[in-house]
C-alpha cells in the first residue's frame, strides 16, 4: 500500500504486509520502502531542450491553487501571502495560475473578506487585489503548465508542508522542465536529493518584498547558470529516483514479492 503520513497513518499501517511511502523517516528496507513522487523526466528534458535562452516576459510565476490549511508544518499560508505580496509589487511581471486567487477568502481579516465579498471592484480599490498578476486556472496536461511557466524567469514552488522528510513533489521539477529557477521550500533535507545550487531556498524569506528584491538582484547569466545546473541534474543518475519508470519498477517489484510470498504460504490471508 502507498501511504501518506496523515492522521490515520498509524491506525491503518498494521493492515498491510508491505508499505511504500515518501516519508523516509519510517523506511526500514524490509516492510516499509521509500517511494518518491514519479515524473516523466525524459519528457521534461525534451521540453527543456527546446526552450530559448532569451529574456522572458515575467519575472516570477506560480502554478498553484489558493488553499488554506491548519495542519502542522503547513506552507499554505506562507505561500499564499508571499504570492499576493509579490503580485502586488510586480503586477503583470508576475503570473499566478490556479483557482481561488480572486476569492474573498484570500484576505486574512474578516472585515477585508466582507468588503471583497460584496464587490471585486471594491476589493481592488481598497486592497489592490486581485490585480493583473492573477491569470486563472490552467487546464490540460502537464506540458500546458510547463509552457506557461516557460515565460517566467523564476517560479514560486513551495511544497504544502515543511515537516515531512522525503516529501518532494512535482512542484520543483515543473520549474526545472520549464527552464525556471525554482524558489523552493519543503523538506528541510531536500539537498540530499536535489543539488542546492539548482534552486533558491525560501527558508528565511518571509515577505513578497524580500523575494522580489532578491530576484531582481539576480543577473541573466546567473539565471542561465541555474538552468544549466538543473539540466545537468536531470540528466544525472541522481535524478533517476524520481523517474516514473523506476516508480513502476518499484511498485511492480513489491507486488511480485507479495504474490510469491502468498504462493509459498497459501493458507495465509
């Protein structure tokens, strides 16, 4: 069973003979094995290789729906706040794709939500939001998202949580495939898997103003350097752990092992 570490994790864990999970703190190499998110790295590299090195229309982009959460270690609130603050500064130089960013719930205080709920025009007049940085949802395959981000120099791609060791999703790879420099925060030990010189760490960056100031200070040659190091990583054996072919082999191997075990012990289960 592929399990995610949530509230019912400990309760259902005894039900299974074999567990595959991205929570690497539990991995013992016997009953519990590490299984990270799967991506088609070959397809992503092919898309990356066709991109131009010319300057891009947007400084910063993000593909993520607006959500709120109160789970321990969540990054929803920080990601939401930084996206809105940076969007107010950059306007059309930022592009936010995803549902929810025009909703009145994006505001932290009740009186703000009340005004925004009554009128989007009032919301814009009083709070400057939503503005031209909000582009709406992107529909279609993953390449639609890559193509959108390919117009951005940087990508804000923070995970949903910062306390789950081994929790590295498609977000940072989406930026790599689009030739963006990821502005990333998630698993504190992410550099065990992904080189530190391929992304900008969002640890310690706590406002949209700080983020915009940092990105504006990065030169074009530096941006291309990040992109080249990301490409080298994706082509290296180190990236294979995230490849979909390896994911399939891992799951298939686990199933075959269990079937062989059942065949040797037909009376069990």
